[in-house]
C-alpha cells in the first residue's frame, strides 16, 4: 500500500454507472459506485476518517456491539452491517488476481484529505481493525464496501449518510452550553427567539444557519482563492464538526460577535442577487438573462412542484371518494396555516420554491381536517394532551423493557 493508494483483495466487485447520460450532465460530473465484498482480514488499515463528520466512539453501546459482531462465530456480518462507504479519487479492478486499487489522493494535501476517505461506517471500520485478529481460525467473514468516485458534493453526501446522528450532536453541544457565544451575539436581534438549538424545536431558524455563516468567513481555513468554503451551505455535519473544534479559538471568538452583520449581509445578497445578475449579464451582452436558469435547477423548479401539488392529489383521488388537493365546494376541507417569514420576496413565479425549501412542519400554527379545526395556535384541539404524553411515555418504557430483555 502506497501513501495515496490502497491495494487489497476482494471477494467480488459490482460497478454501477451513473443513470444520467452525457446529455443530462457533464461527463466529468458523472459519479460511479463500486460495490465490494471484502474479507475482514483483507481490509487495509490506515484509511482516512477525516471526511467523516463523526469520530468513532467505541466506548458506546453501538461500538461495543460492533466489536462483538466482528468476532462472533456467525457468517452474516456482511448482511446485518450497513458496511463502509469510501469517497475515492479513482478506482480500478484487476480481475486476474481479484484485487482493487483505491486512490485516495494525496492525504497530506488538505483539499484531498477533505474529499477522499471513509465518509460513513467509521465505527464499523474501527471495530474490524480492532477485533479481526480474534476471529475464530478458519472462519471467513465479509463486509460490504461502497467506493464512490467523482463525488460532486462530498459534504452533502456525508451529511446524508450521517443524518441519524448529527442533529443529536448539535443538541448535546447546546446541552453543554457551548452555543453561548452565538446566543450572546444575536440576543438583541428580532430573530433571537426564532432560533432552534434543540431537537424538534418549533422555531424556524436552526442554529446551524449561523454556524454556516461563520464557516463561510473562516479565513484561517480559507485564506485565499485556492479553495472556497462550499460546504458552508451544503454540509451541515461538516460545518458543525469544524465549529465544535474551533469555537474557542481567538479567531472564532472575534468573529462570532459579528453574526448580526453577517446575517444582514446574507439577507441583502439574497434580496439583490437576482437583479444584480440580470444587470451584469445584460452589460455583458446577454439578451434575456434568467437568474437560476441552469440545468438541474430549472428541471427541479418544474418537476418537483408538479409531482407534489399535481400528481399527488391525482393519485389520492383514485382511492378516496372525497375530492382532494383543491379548495372548492364538496372537496375535503384540509388546510394548514403556516407562520412563514421568507428571507426573499414571494411571488407567483417562486412561491413553489418557498413552500419546498423555506417552510417546514415546525411553522404550522393551525390545522383543519375535513372542515374541523384540529389545531389552533399550535394547541391540539379535542384531546387530552397530558394523557397522550403520559400514555406515550408508558408505552416507551414498556417497549425498552422488551428490547432489553
């Protein structure tokens, strides 16, 4: 194994090319996924975990369970375990000797270190390296390894693969009162009470929004134009990981009090950028500049609203006698009221995008179902909430007792 390339034996390889053609996307942006089945003894050590937003904690129940699974005399590890996901610069397979070569770039280069390595399955990988020597002799155990090349948005992919745990990490961070600098910086702002710091808070602005603003202006990590903080608004887990490592440094201590100014700047850019874009393109000779009219965004803007607001009611109406999806006489009177304050103007051209990307369930204040008000001002009508909560907690305790038996 060289510094940048991993070479190891595999039991089998299956390659899945991108479903998009060269007409849909640039050839250089077509991802490829390679599915490997690897003997635990052949898995190479030293694969970087820097891409993963979470450091493996093997002292937890999950960590101990994984270690036990590695050494138990069963052959279903590759079925029961989710496996390992690796982002790679390049991949090749030698069918003559059943070996693969996985190129992880130059791990001494910060740019490559943030792009290539294990982005999910760090606990599994650590457990295998720690316990595989204790696997019973003569027993072969396998793990699934997914190698993805040409990943276009590593932070977004890492976020997606680690979603089940990242929010809880942020909540625990808040529990330890480590967001106090952020709270202090925005305490006098009109949006201070709208910030969610915990899981399931109903406030409509998540604290990660402010962490992303700080990350975007991190001149320590990004001192020049050689690279840009693109993860700022595509990788919540990566941004939180960096903030949790650096929030006590002199730089972040000096930058955080400026959050109100950074927020105002963000809002101003959101408001002005469409018009500024049109002015710039017209000055450069463009005839009909259309901000946001790029491949993918244009399709998203057309197809997703159609699927949600047209196709869904049509499918539902095949199975229900009452007409759905419209506000008219004899249709189901199902309505929600949303307390939404968009950062940009809402127009007839963009209201779908506000619904899709701006609104969320925590903003719903009132609900009408079949003409009956079921929730008013966020208070559920017609039920004993205390009894519901009590019953839920009782059932939860009963469930966990059964699980732990």
